[in-house]
């Protein structure tokens, strides 16, 4: 690692926690019985706090959050958490002081503080696969395992040098043209985070750095669309796959190779047009990628946490080292906050507890993620993988079923666009849904102000709803006859009382986005820990992959009649096409 910036990222001098920073409250999170974090195995429902929470829920069942505001003029301030410039407003959660205490007790009884320490210490919290989960080490918040340090430092140094050269127009294609377009071929964690980051952080007017596109789907249409704007002489592909076995990515990489060969000539050496990011450097080399251009991903970084590894290369190319370092610094500051803030002030902990409360006790099984920023339009998709792949599990550490719901169903869209699509269901559908509003405030441009005002109005409206009385008043004001008022009023009523959290960021900067991503990563970790599941494996996904491989085998006849019949129908359509 040659630049001070990369040195800072890996070794900022805060990898070890400063000894005197643990607060009294934080220490209070730890149970005095033992320091072995792995003792929390039996799931949350057996903990005394769970029963206390059930009592709180019964008491608050008919309570409206609005009433809680009326009863406590300080409610907003009491439920506002902040870290640096980020504000997290939890005041619209249906949580009173007693419920908040019970939630903090749940964290204490589940030994969350021990778990946080175990996470940063590199303990094997991915217990099914026998691995640590050390994405925070890649941003300098804890130590990289010594066995990997040299390899990673070398890869990081090469990657930064490569990205610098690429941005400066010094990387050339096989025929000598400077590379002007980079296409990332990857899926899941090798796509969603970097795609979101590039959309969010690349300045619209940046013509200096090469264009960066993303292709994830095996549907030929996606690669075709990307190639439609691309000149083969000046296009470079990043084959991004931690495992280097993923069907979609390898198929697209082969298609890219064929496209280059067709354009540049069969005999042309294509190595100048490819780099790889992978944990399996052997497999990447076998694909024909030059060793110097293979950047390493360690096995203790899960796909959905891997933007901090070399998987972030397209981001580095798109935004440059300065912004890339600010992104990492933001995430690092959230890591420090997560480790050091008192439980009552701890943003990831508070959001995790609100999520558990909403699902288990208020019946909100879904979480609408509503970023009010076009730059964050990919945030819901990134969070879907982070939350649902991490915590969409049903088996506890002790092999028994979890007795509560685990990950929520995450969906969402950028505001205000989603308002004109699915918010109707939030207001009047039969399901109760919780929402996270993510609002980068930005400047005073009129449309930007409108955007932010819409976010605030939506969270207020979801909480306040529209009563029968209010609906009647509206209809009367609009000049409807008494009969029409009677007929229409029930259709206008919105029950409201939906819980939401608002995260306010000053602007969509690299630092703020780093903080936001780490905030959600840690929230997901805390929830998985409390549910006593492994947030870092994804065995479920493997079943579908295995069956897809089997069905693709030449001459394979599916044993299940439904699959066999569908396959037959597919063949008939293919013949007719
Ligand atoms: O990076 P790769 O090995 O190609 O994996 C890409 C994706 O594959 C699978 O679907 C996993 O469930 C994801 O966690 C992973 O991000």
C-alpha cells in the first residue's frame, strides 16, 4: 500500500478500540454471568425481556403514536439519535419509555455488546461456515487476519494503481486505444453495492473518468444494452465474482469475450480488456486474466458486505481515490459509533430493536425502504440482499427453529416516484407496514426542497392517517352532498399509526453514504444476533442454484411432473419462435 489514503483506510490507528471509551451504560449491556458471547443460542423468545415486550405491546395495542406526541412535548427530542451529521428520528415508532427500556433489556439479555466485540475481534460468528465476518477490517476498523494481510495489501496497492491509471487514460486496449468504458460483470453482492455507490456518488457531469456500467442478469438483453453504447477497442470488463463459479457472471464474461473477438479479430489477445475480482485467483487466471490484474476478495467477507473489498473497484474507478477514501472514513466512523456509543444512543442498535419490535409485536412483517434521492434508487435492492439474504433464516444456532419472525420483507422505491405507485397500499391496504425514510437534505433548489418536504409529509401522513371525521370534513369542504359524504367517507379513511424511522443526511456525500451503509450492516448484524441465526451464510440460495444446474444438464428429464410439463411447454414455444 503506497498511498497515505490506502494506509489510512486499513490502518487508521483506530483498529483497536481506545481503552477508556466504554461507557457505563455500554458495560451495563453486558451480562455479568459470562463473557462468552456465543452463549446466546436459544433465541429471543426465552428471554425475560420478550415477555415484558409482549406486555408493552398489549398496553400499546390501541395507542396512537400521535397521542404519545401529545402526552410528551419532548417526544421528538427524546427519540432523536444522532451520529455526527446524521439524524435518526425514531419518534414515529410506537414505542414509549417503558417499551424502549424493555427493548434495551432485550439487547442486554441477548448479550449484544459481547457480540459486537466478538464481531470486531474476528470471532467465528459465521458459525455454520466456520468463518469470521470481517468486512469492517477492510475499512480499517479492526485488524486484518495476519495470514491475509500481505496478500490483501498487495492486491489493494495494485488495484489503486490500476484505477489511477485507468482514470488517467493510461490503460489501453489490445489495439492501443485508451480504455474509456468499464463494464462490471457481477451479480448479488458483486453488483448491488457498487452499482448503488456509482449511481449515488458519480457526479453527473464527470467526463474525466471512464464510463462505468453494470451487467448482472444472464438475460442477454442486459449485456446487449450495455454493449450497444460500447466501443470494443476502448472497453474493459471487470469479471467480479467472489467464488468465480457464478453462472450469470461467467456466462456474461464469455459473451463479452466473444463480442471482443468478433470485433477485434479472433487472433487478438484479449487480456488488456479484462480484470477480475475474486477469492479464487486460480479460476480467474484459468479464464485468461493476467495475474497482475486479479484483485483478491478474502473469504471472511460475505458477498453482501463486499463493497469494501476489491469488489468496490468500479466505484474507485468512477469516483476516484479522494471520494473513495471519504466513503470508507464514513463507514469507519459508524463502526466506532456502533462499538462505543451507549445503548440508548446507538443508531444501529436502536434501528435493529425497532425492527424486531415492529414485526414481532406490532404485526409489521414488511419494511418499505423509501430513499428520497434519485441517487439512492438502488438502495432498496441493496438492502433487500443485505437484510433478506442475511436474516432470511429459520434455524437457530442450536439447530432449533426460531420462534419469532426473522428478516422483514424489504421492498421500496425512490421517493417521490413510489408515492405514485404503491403508497396507496401503505395508507389503506390491509397489511401493516413499517417504513424507513432516507432523506439526504441537499440544497435550496425548489425541486430539491419539494422532494424533502414530500418525505416529511409522507411520514407524518402514515402516522396521522385520516379519521372518519376528517374524511367527512374534507368531503363537505369539497361541496359534496350529505348523502355523498356518507357514501364516500369510509373510502377516504386511512387508519394511519404506521411506524416509521426517518434518517436525515445533510447531503448525498461519500462520507454520509459510508455511514449509512455501515448503519444498516450493523443493524442487520444485531437483529441476526438477537434471533440467534447465522447472518453470514446463504444455504437457501444454493437449493435453487443446484436445481437450475440440474435442469440445464443436456437430456435432463425433470422428475417432478410440474417441471417436466413446463419444460415441454417451453420447448413447444421455442419451436414455434
Ligand atoms: O460473487 P459471487 O461469488 O459471484 O456471488 C454472487 C452472489 O451469489 C449468490 O447468489 C450469493 O447468494 C450472493 O451472496 C452472492 O453475492
